C-alpha cells in the first residue's frame, strides 16, 4: 500500500533569502522530485522561470522535500519538458519558480517576496520564458522565423 505524502510545509526564509528548487531525480520526468534550498537573494547560481500560471486546475503533484505540492498543469509540463530537453549543465542548476519558491499560503511572505521579484530575475544567471508546450503549428512558426 502506497502512503500519501503530507502537504509541503515551508521553512521560514531569512531576511535576505530566496528559495531555489533543485530537481533531485532527473531520470523520472513523470515523477518530479525536488529539494528546496535557501540562498542569498544576490546568489546568481540559479535559473529563473517566467511563465503563465494558466488554469490552476487540474493540478499536477510534485514531490518537494518528501512532501507533496500541487502545481498548475502548465508548470508540471514545463518541469517535464525541462528534464527531457535541457542540457546537463542547465539541469544541474537550481531553478527559481515563484509558484514553488514562494509560500503561496503565507500572505506576509508572499507580499515581501513578490515585491522583490524584480531582483530575483535581475540576479538570476539565466531567465527562461516558458510559453507553454509546443505543438505542430508552433514548431512550424519557429522554423519560419
């Protein structure tokens, strides 16, 4: 019998910290397993993701620190795509993803972190803009450009 994982409980952030996500098991894009790490806000050794949250339902469950976190389907698709298409150097880096790295249930933390998002993107080593999963027509459009 498989035991359900408990919901994610966030450790509090220090005054000048952000959380970054390290994907623990890159061999299973169908079962995303991650660890949250605390880093100084000015640490550029992470990749920031800019994306559209999209419809919050249906939810895709990912495992973070052996706990369950539901994320929007668009983010789940990004993580699966990341694991199958990113090169080894990028997959080894930590990711900053607002829906995961900011405790969305903590109004005070969310307020502070959202007001600092500009610096998160500014200090990132790389920023990725995820437009969503591709289709045959988007592949044709990119090749046409």
